[in-house]
């Protein structure tokens, strides 16, 4: 049995569907999961990564675990306790969704210190492990959905600075391969898209998928900061703006790891926009 934590997120939801399509037994878990969140035939259970004991019945009888790193709530996790409960349940293999920032922003409390501690716990767990380090997600563009629906406008800072954002479905397919196949133990995969994509280009791709013009408005960094602070902690906002505005060479590098694992090139942002354009109509 495969357990997928964070199963209602952009990566977890896709991973559940990918695994279920192969016919393996899957249990999907998150704090607020419901039957409508999973495909037919997939088990589901409510549990909280911040409460490892709530995971004990979920992990019982499991062979492999997809561990979501908690995102903005990562600092609330006790990863060694989670992994101890997983081992007690029978888990032998763990695939961790981490962050590129572990390597590129080691001095950041959110992207470096916290995520690094979770990675260290996984590496020292005694389990067969694989770590995934994606950069920015294509699905971050959902932040534009409301303004695109309302008045066909996208507002973002750093209009012409590009990053190789990655499709969450590609992350999910790499995770599925690492969970199901041998040969991935002890590997760290850096996951990106196939090309640099700027905010201005992202808005144009959404316009193409809509078949209607979308106006791009460049925000100042202060305007973007005020908007992000509505739903992100200040340290995360500070690091995010630094990545968007002053990415390091490593953060702009296109990684070959998606193609190495899947045998095909990663999907483009335009591919993502085409498949998810209903959210912007």
C-alpha cells in the first residue's frame, strides 16, 4: 500500500490519481480530506502531519510513503516522530517533497533551515529514501485566477525575470516512479520545467489558452509584498521575493532530472495553462 500525505494539494492530488491509475492500493491523507477528493477505489483518512500519532492508523500496513514537507506549516512538524510512526506501520520506502531552496537558499529560515532539517530526518531514518527538490510551481499562477476572471488582468513583480517553473503533474509522475520502482534510493532530484518563464510570458500563455487578451501590470516589490503577506509568513515572503527578483544561477538552471526519470521532456507552462484554463475563465 502507498500512503500519500498532502493529498489535496497540487502535487498530492495528482500523485494519488497517477498511482491509482496503475492499479496499486493507495491511501490519501490530509487534514480535511473527503471522499470527493479522491478517485473511486482510493482510500482516504483525515490526519495531521503536525500530530504524528494521528498518522498511526493511516500508516499501518503501508509499504511506501509520499511525505509532503508541510509547506508554510513545515516549522510545526516533528519529522523524526512522523518517520518513527511510519516505520512502526511497516513503511520501507519514503519519497520526500522538499524544496530547491535547501540548496540555493541555505541561510533562509523557511527554504533552508526548516526544509534541511526535514531532509536530514529522512536521510537518517533508516528507510529507503528519495528526495525531490522542485523549484517554483506552474500552479503558483492560480494566484492570478481571480483577477483574470474579473477583468482579464495579471499583476506581478519582476515582469521579465524568468524561472524554469515546473508542472506539479511532472513532480507527481517522478514521485510515482520513485515510489513504485527500484533504482531511486539515495537520489536527490531537482525538478524544473524545460525553459525559463517570465511573469509577462505566463500572462501571455494564459491569454493564448483563453483566446482573449490579458493585460499585464507590473507590480512594485512593495505592492507584491503587501499582497503576499495576506497569506504567507513574512520570512517566506522575503525569500520568495528574493528568488523572483534576484534568482541565483542555480535557480535559473534547467535541470535534466525530470527527463532522466520519466524519459520525456518536462511540460511547459503553456501546457499547464491549457490544461487548467477553466480556473481562469
